[in-house]
C-alpha cells in the first residue's frame, strides 16, 4: 500500500494528538460531571470560553503558560454559572447547558469582533519539549515524544483521574453523588459541594482543552472554533463507562478522524475535503450505533438533588 | 425497665400545605426495646421518621435526646447523636461495594484502607449474628442482604437508636423473619429499635411496645407489661380497634344511615371474577373469586398494600391479567382494553385522582370526557364540538355539585373533594353496569365523604354492581352488602355484613382467624 508512507503516518498521528487533546480534556471533564450526576451540556460553551480567554491572555502576555491558565479560568467562569443554576438552584440541566453554550458562542464572537476583527493577530508556536532518546523513534517519536509540555500534562491527567476515582474517598463520593445522592447526604457529605466542585473542575479541564485549540492547535481565536468538539466530548464520556483510559482511546480515535484531512492531503489523495470533514461525525454515529447501548450512565444523572424529596 | 428514654418526642407537630402530618405527637423510646409504630398510609409515620433522621424539622414541639432538648438539623447531625435510619428504600449506592458504601464521607484526598474496613464490617456483622460480603457490589445482593448491610453500617457509625422504616415491606417472608430475629438480638445488646410496619402479626411477634398513629395523631399505645399479659390475640384485637375502630376525634363518621338490607331484591350476577391472577413484583394477586350482583355493594377490606390496587387495576384493564377470567354480563372481558371495557359498562374510580384520574392542566370540561376523547358526539371526524362539550360539562357540574369557578378552570386547581366529584360524574354517567371504587373517600373532608358515599349507594340502588376497595372498615360496614378481606394478594374470606362482621373482619385482617 503506497498510502501508508512514513510521511502519511506521521502526519496522521501528529494530527490525531493535536486534535485529540481537546477531545480528551472535554471527555475527561464531562466524565467528571456525569459521575457526580450533572449532565453537562454546557461544555461546548466552556470550551469556547476557554479558547477565547486562553488566546486573549496568551496574546497579551506572550506566554503560553499564562494563556493555558486563562483558558482554565475562562472555562470555570461558565462552569460557575452552571453550578449555580443547576446544582444550587436545581434548574433543568439540559436547558441551562444549551443556554450557556449559545451564550458563550455569542459573547466570544462579539468580543472577538470588537478586539480582533481588524488585526487577526497570530500567536507564535509554543515551545516544544523533545524527550531525549524516545523522540528519535521514527513516526511515534515525532507524534508522541516531541510535543508541547501541555500534551504530556493532558495525557498524565488520564492516570491522575483514574487514581482519584479508584483510590480516594473523593472518588467514592463522586460516584454516590451521581448514583444515589440521598445516600451520600445521609452519610453526612454535602451533595451540593461535591457536585459544584465537579462542575467547576470540569470547567477548568474543558477550558484548558479550548485554550489548547487556540494556542497550540490554531495559534489564533476564531468565533465558533470548537465546532461541536465539546459535544463529541459528551459522547466520549458516555461511551467510556466511567473509565478515563477509554476517554483517551476514544479521543485518539476521533482525533485521527479529524486529522485525516491533512494526512490525506500530505499523501496526495484526491478526495473532496468536505467529505473527509464529515468523518468524525459519521464515526460518532457509527460508534453510537454499535456501542451506545452499552453506555452505563449514573442513575441520578440529570436530576437535581433536593433533600427529603421523593 | 430502664428509667430514661434515649429519645423523646414532646408534642411534635409537622404541617404540610393542606395537611397536618403529625399532630402533637408525644412518644418515649427506651433502650433495650423494639418499639413498633403502626398506622395506615398517611397516618404520619414517615414524617415522624424524617424528623428523627434530620430530613425535616418539626414546626412545633421538641425532640429530646438523653433528656436534653436537641434540634436535629441534618442527616449528619442525626448520625452524630447516635440515630441511625434504615429507610424503606435502600440508602446504599447500588454501583459501589458494601465497603465503599461504608466509606462514604471520608476525607476526600485519602486512600480508604478497604481491607481494614472490610474486616471491621465483618466483625460488626458477626457480633449481631449476620453475615455480610463486604467486597460485593451492592446491586448484586438481595434486598434482605442489603438491609442487613445497612444495619451493620449504622452500627459501625455508632448508632444506638435504630429506625427501621417499613423494613419488611419489600422483603420475602423468610427475610422478614430473619430481620425480626435480628431486631431481638439488637435490643438484647441494649440498643433502641423503632420498627415501622403495616403488618400486625410482625408487630405482635417482635415488638416490646406498640404505638398506633392515625391521621397524624397518636391514638394509643400498648406498654411492654400489657403486651406480655394480654397474649397475641387480645393484643391484635386491641390494635385493630385502635387502627380502625370508632374514636370521636380521629374517625370522620358520616351521618349514620340504615345498614343495607340483606338480600333485598338483588339481580343476577353482573361482574364475575374467576381464579384471577395478577403479576406484581411486590404483591402478586392470586386465586381471587368474586361474584357481584346487580344492585349489590361488595366491599374489599384489608390493610393497604395487600394487593387491592393490583386487583382494581387488573379489573379496570390497566394491568395485564396473568390467569383467570373476568365476566361482565356473562361476557369475558379480561383481554379487552380499558376503552372496550368502559364501552361495555365497566367503570373505575381511581384513588390516584391527580395522577391517573385527571390531567391537571386540562379544563374541567375536557377532564369530564377524558375517557371519551375522540368519540362522537363530542368529537366529529377528529374535530371538537365545543358547544356539546360545554353543555355536557355544565350539566354534570350542576348534577354532581362540582364547585368550580368555571368549566374552563384547570382541574388541578380544584380541591380534592371537587376532583373526586368530577371523577364520580365522569364514571357514573352513561350506561354504567359495574363500578369499581378505589378508596373513594381517601383524603376527603366530612361533607365530601358523605357525598361520595351517597353516590356509591345511588349507583347500587340504580341496579349497578359495585365493588368498593377501602381501608376504612367503618365505611365498608356502612355501605356494603358483603365484605371480602384481602391479605397478601388473596381474598382470605368473605362475610355478610351483619352484627358480627367487624369482629370477624378484624380477625381475618390480622391473620388470627384461619
């Protein structure tokens, strides 16, 4: 097969990681919210807010690190609204999630229009940290071991969350908050606190994913640039059945679909890009058809907790 | 007997909109005793439990713990003063192991020492003579095993006052018996246990002291020495008297009317039920045989939750029949839909007036035709005939004295009594042949109780066959020609409504009579 040349594979894998990291962070974030019983439809908005603030701060300070922190903060602003409205006040999670996404789309597009529509500033590419030795491996070295530090951090988060879920009281409390909040309450744990904390942390993770898109992926902020990737994160979380490692697997798979466009162009295959750009969404539908039924969601997902209510 | 109660309720009152759930209830709970709380649904048992476990706060009155006044602010606070509650519906997280259910509430960043906690759990379980599998995932265990684990967990958290809320309601008889023995062992170790149940035989078998609630009030109590000296049968009779008997303040008794004459000119059998079986996970119904003649009222007595609802719904067509026959005017109807049964003259007045009886947001006029939507003459080729619908509504509002601002008022805005009148109007007009009433006066005030009972009587007088399910024995004795007693999904006996009926029904309900 002449298609699978070294250039093609490298382009595919490099692209899969670049496109997969935002999906991974979105999926990990959604998984956290869902574990705690909050169906977080607002992550698309959190991601966009993270992308905007990440870009803004990275551009103003000329520091990718501060940009990432700004992205975390940007995601958390939207998440705080979600926690207030859905956890504290018990409003409908789906309606609020959609509202927050639409609100964030509008607000970031407006801010972008006011600030950058004349100049379209671009960020310089962030520093790459090559791991000595490993980065010399052909194909894999370039894709995995010669990346921005944020990539290593995101991959490490998979292990961190797997540990937290399995080995801490916090992991137990999260699962109880999603499965039977009344049991958690009667054990003397504040359900509101657990759920609000999970939603805020989700905002941070997803916001970081958005900032990654703007700072590492594109080097620029464009309105609506997340283009439904937050929603793919929701699908990833649903299919991962509470296991962070499966979020990683799904993120790389969908990331590969997203990067296939570039890779096929590198390989000189002549397929209309519109067809290739449909791939990730077709893949989502395919995966859902085959695996969607096995999704195992917490039983109190989407339901506000009110003490004493039956 | 220990001198000081662990927990005392002193004049505790709890109000909800439109209802007084607990009305100046005073009860003392002593260590070393199984204290049984008895009462029908709605008697206020669950509210009492919510207040003791910190889910709700009393509006009036005080809760004393070890002699000192305490306000129990939250479930956590209840635990810290030694009150552990095992709710009717399991409070274990199904997807976690038993150990992790015990672990709920540890410091968040710490790594729980699961083997050590499992060992402690097994040890606690052994000390009260039960066996648990700490590493088992909760959802893989039977309800009985889950309940034992909940009791073990409560003890591990230092509970010395254990509330078992309708603990046997979901258990198999064998598991229920195990739980009874476990309660005895717990109190022998000095704990106080509150056991809430519907079942009189369990109360007598496992209780040291019994308090009876009725309509939010404590209507009586049986002390330990009384319980011992009276013997099971006399105790049961006393409880039945307290729960169902006359008492001026608690029982709304409608104006006395003459008892229906026995075997007055009753017609032929209209509704006949043969060897009926109905599936249900909690209370399967089996072997029901009943024959109701035209003009006859047959009452079905029994403590709530003994299959009455299942039987009523199966007759109405809302629940599939597993086996057996239902004849209406000699024709089998058990495979017919709700609509077809209604067309043949079978009517069902549900006790779930807001849930399945009416659509709260629809106007009174449409609710009056809820089971005929789309039928002529009110709908023609799929289009409403507003004039006819309104005329029908106006007629029924007058005829059944439904107090509503207008026929366009949403039904959900009416009072309970008027919603019941609306249901009666809907079910009793037209060509009804047999009418089934489920708890027809449940939750109504005196006047509406009297009105409902009058309608039931009228239905029978006009030659319909009437079946009345009720937990109010007085009501059945006032209305019925014959009374059947239901227990655990079976009809355990049918008596003619004569002078000795009350006594015999009481015996059958409590399982004393053979």
